[in-house]
C-alpha cells in the first residue's frame, strides 16, 4: 500500500484519528511519519496541524465524492485551509463552522474559548504579574525542596486572592 501523504513510498505506519464516533485511518511511509514527528518535536504546530486536519477532514478521498466548501467572502477552500492551517478572512469562520467545531473539539477537547481575558487597568495587570511571579517562585522552591519558602509563597498567593475577592 502506498503512503497516503506523499503517494510515492510504501506505507509502513498506520495513524488513526478519532472524530466523534468515527475513526479515520491514514497509512504513512517512514519519511512522512518522521516529518510529522519532527514537526511535533520541533514545535512546528502549523505543519503538524495541517497533517492532523488532513486526517480529520479526509483529504485523501476523491474530489468527486466530496463537495468542496468555499468561503463566499475570500474564496478560500476547505482543502486550502487544511493544507495551510490558515483561514483567509473572518468569513471563513462562518463558512467552515462545522469543520472548525469538529477540529477544535478534537484538538482542545472543547469548542468554547477558556483562555485569559485582557486586564482593563494597570493595577490589575500589576496584580496578575505579582501573582504569576509568586507562583513561579513557589514552583521553584518546591523543585528545590525548600518547602518552608514554598509555604510562605503559597500563603502570600492566598492573601492576594482573598484581597482580590473582597474587592470584587
């Protein structure tokens, strides 16, 4: 069986991606698998994501069996997105909504953003920076097994959190 990525070498690896209840299987040669591993090890998320997207969206299926989704605003196709990992415009979020939902669920385990929110004041930024610094110092103290210092830092963090809760 030929590698489904390069379509040139004999496939020697099998990669399975589970999307919902459906498992998509890809057969890769040693070179393509090594390239995927190098992307992962080097932090080249763009190329790794592109490979994963290809497996999830089934880019290995013949074009006539699959209807191509196209963004009406910029003309970016779903296959272009899966190859590059980049959306063409804000309209792509609407055009590829279903595919993005599936991809985000697979990669992050959720589809709603749960990251940090920007702080509105300099005082709030200083408090967050202080908390992050105390947390970093506490983790260093634990790593060095200086538990007395770690406990003091933990108490300072709790005091800051309590003051913040009282002000809110």
